[in-house]
């Protein structure tokens, strides 16, 4: 960064401030992680200078022989990791991956069915604030009010009633195992195609700690930066028969030139995920989530669906009388970063919310074990039940600083 310091002090200073913020806070944002030093190195490389519209061996530009090697490696590694027939590694982000699938599989006005945002789904699965809710006729399913788990009977009923062309599965704040086989059966009942957005749980799926959607869905989309711990970005897996449609939808229909440095960083992340140690990392994520959920619950907080099967813990703050916004702000004051999140059937706006979402991937990367996670749960509970108590907040801030010092960030501090 020494040259940046000379040429652009403002951006340099903001980046350095962000380095300090990351180093001095406990990150429990479920969709964030810390990419390896190798991934960061590739992202910052001169590969960013290369134009490469097209695909390996079919480019619209000269000088693509090295880029072809890189993209082919990324494709082959993604296929190997998820046992998929075809991979497209060019989408810039998860929303773009999903957009490309809709472009490939649907006409404007077709009916799609996805999980309601407030019940844990993603906005690109048909929410009215997203293109997906504007361009298509949308039917939304959700969780059962009692169990707060996906109501598969309701999914079936809605599918039979509305005959969607595409059923979209996947979530951003759902804590339970998703039954992809059941969704396949429902899709087959109505002749729908099945798309699974596995962004949150891709790392768990890669090592077999969550059932894989690949044999059941025609198309699977994912980001690379959540449990998968790669750079920001996305990819699409599909059966061979859809390969050409998907590739054409990504380029030239939806995107122009791919981000070669990002594709290379994805390839590095896939290779990291293929190592045996990645299983241990994912297992630690789950163990930490179990302890976080168990301890918060033991202390008296209400968890959506009563617990978790994955890396996410959803806390309903209604019983302790504070909003998600207030909880997020209080935790941030002591150095614990989380995001406020709507809970199923939430009566508060999505700006205020009744819940917070916690996740363990990032702190597990930093080396947190169940011991630290248990202490962290106790600290969270104390802060949330003493909002505005400066003595409690001061003490909590000190503890957070001690942990941050003890658990440096790989990628930044190595
Ligand atoms: N997927 C969202 C999240 O989980 O944070 C962002 O769109």
C-alpha cells in the first residue's frame, strides 16, 4: 500500500481505518468471512487489466491464452468440488448469477416461486424490491408459524395451485437443513425446473456437512465469499444440457467482460476448499454455531426455530423488549458486529426488525473454538440485557479487544 499512500492519501487512510476496524471487532455477520492471503493477493493483481469477453478458447480479444488457463482451472475446480457437470465462474455477484438463470430459463411474466424474504429468503428470489419481483409473476412460500421451518406441505399446495415454471430454493437467514429432494419431488409434480441458491451453505455442502442440491436441481447458484471463504463473486453449476443456455445468459446477455482477477481468486478459493483441512474448518463452524445457539438459549434468549443446523443463529429479541436495530447498535458499541434481521412474521419494519442474525464462519477462521464462542454468547447476552449500562459496555469492550488481539485475521495479519 506504500504507493497508494503517496498517490491517494484519502483512500489509503480509509483502507487503513477499515483494517483496524476488522482487526478490533468480533465479526458475527453470517455472510462475511476472511479470505486467505493468497486470495487477496490474486484480487489485487494486474489480472484486473485484462479484457476477456467470451469463454476459454472463444474470446473476443487477443492475448487471452493465460486467462484461458485461469478460467479453465476455476471451472474444473468448481465442478470437482461440487461434483457438477458444468460450471460458469463469471457472475460478478450472487444477484447476477440468479439474474442469469432467470434470463436463461424464463420469459418476462412467467411464474416463479421463492422463499419470502422475511421468512429467510433472498430478495432476488422474487421480492418486490428486486428485479425478480418486477419481471416475473411471483408466488412466495415460507415457514410454518409454529415450527419456523419450511412448510413443505404449503410449498406443494402453492406449486400445485400456481404451476410455477421455476421453483427457487435457498435462504439468507434460515437455520435448518433444506430438503432438496422434497423440493425436487414438488417441482416434478408440476413440471417446474428447480434452482437452488446455496450461497450461504456452499462451504458446508462442499465438504458434505449439508446435503448437496446438485443431483436434484437443474441449476445451482452460489456466491464464493460466505462459508466458502473465497473472494466476493459467484458461480453457477448446471447439468450439461443447460450449459450453453447458462453461458449465453451470463455473457453476452447479462454481463460484458469478466473480472479475470476475481475469477482467478475464485479458482484459488476452490482449490483451498478441496483440501482436507477445509472439512475441519466447516466442522468447527458448525460446532461453534451449536455452542453459540445452545448458550444463548440456555441464558434465556428465544431462537427462531429453537436452534440451528448450520452456521446461522437467528435471535428473536421480542421477549427481551428490544429491536434488532437497538441490539445491533449496542453490540457494535462494544465491538461485536452483527446485522439486524427480520424474523418470520415480524411486525417491525425491515429497517428496525425484531431480530439479529449471528454467524460463525468469520470468527472460526480467526481461530475461535467452542470455548470462546461460549464466552462470546455470554457477553452478547450481558450487553443485550444491559443496554445503556456504560460500566457493562466498557468491560465488554475490553474483553472484545483482548480476544481480537489473541485471534488475528489470516489474510491481514499473516
Ligand atoms: N445474502 C445476503 C446476506 O446474507 O447477507 C446479502 O444479500
